[in-house]
C-alpha cells in the first residue's frame, strides 16, 4: 500500500515535470521567433556590401580623396558642412538606386 501511493506520487510528479518541460520548450520557440524577427535587419544590412563589394572598392578611395582634399581647406565649419550636404543628395540617390536593384528576395535560406 505504501509503495503504491509512492509510485502514484512519483507518476504525478513525472507528469508535472513533462508538462513543465513542454511549456519551457514552447517559451524557447517563442523567444527564438522573437530573436529572429528582431535581427532580420542584419541580413538585409549585410547583403548590399556583399553583393556590391567591387563598387565599394572604387568608392572608398574616392571618398578618402575627397575627405583629404576637403581637410586641406581653411574654410569655416559652415562651408565644410555645406560642401558635404552638396554631395549628400547625389550619393543618397546613387545608394537608393543601387540598393533597389539588388533587393531581390533570396530563396532557400536555412532555418535553425
């Protein structure tokens, strides 16, 4: 009789542990989905440099040249900001046109 009650208590405890394990498993799945949603922008942010690396190899020295040329001037800070603003519009337009052309959806991404 004593053994039977002990076995019933252990069986109930086992069921409770199995149910708790299932809840923890669901919580982990939800957290993983939230983590994937929160970090989805990372793959988007790194896709453009990977696909347009050769363009970056050309633009980086050009940007360095322009920065060095601008730093030799003895203009005021306002003139420097105005010169940077003059380049910002065309560079932004170029960036948008290049990013729009490379924004094809990928297929076959691995899932964890």
